[in-house]
């Protein structure tokens, strides 16, 4: 009996050890395409290596985030990953951002699936958690709005600008 219990524990410990994938020490090569990075992230996600998938999606956003399609895909995949881990505080703002991007973009300019997926994932957030997050987002927005009164800075900016403005400097 003791031997079989030891064997079961040994097998469980071995499986746990091999199921933990660590983040690569070196980033992917700089010439790697967006699709290749997404494939690395998806492979890690499929194996439940969420920290590795997150790492690759963040690399995607660093390298290709200035392309709207890659930005939307990367942000959605990160949000989806956070949702799966029940990190609603991280997922909800990202999903809402994706929906906002679609609502302000030219119809047909973005892949149609991410708006549908973002709305679907947002609907999976428990109502109570969603209400808490919405209150927090509102408070943060109000605090940010109240913390900046640009009038003094704006006045100083224009004063400095007038002093340094030389209209003849731009004509030859």
C-alpha cells in the first residue's frame, strides 16, 4: 500500500513539474512576424501555459501594436486569457476598449470576429464583479478628470511660445 501511494505521489509530482512552463529567457528573434508570435502564444495557451502565452501576446503588442489589427487581436487574446483565469479587473477594461475601437472605426476595417468575441467574453463576467469594476472605472475616470486643470500649464505654454516665436526665422 505504501509503495503504490508513493508511486502515485511521484507521478503526480512529475506531471506537475513538467506542466509548469517558464517564460523564455530570451525574447523571440526580432525578425519574427506577427503571425509567428501569435502562433507561439496560441501554442502556449493551448497547453495551459498562461504566463508564457501572456508573455508572447505582450511581445506582439510591443512589436506590432501600432497595427490596429494586431493590437485588437493581441488585446483580445490577453483579455480572454485573463478572463479564463478570473482576473476580471484586467479583462473587462481590455474587452471594453476593443468594443470602443470597433464602434469608432470604419465598418469593415477590422476583422469582424473580435467584436463578437469581446461582447461574448464580457457577458461571461459575473454581474456582481462587473458592477464593482464599473464603479472602480468610473471613480478612476473622475479622479483623473479632477486631478488636471490644464489652465495654468496652458497659459505658461503660450507665454513661452510667444517669447520664443520669431516669424522671420521661418522665411528665407
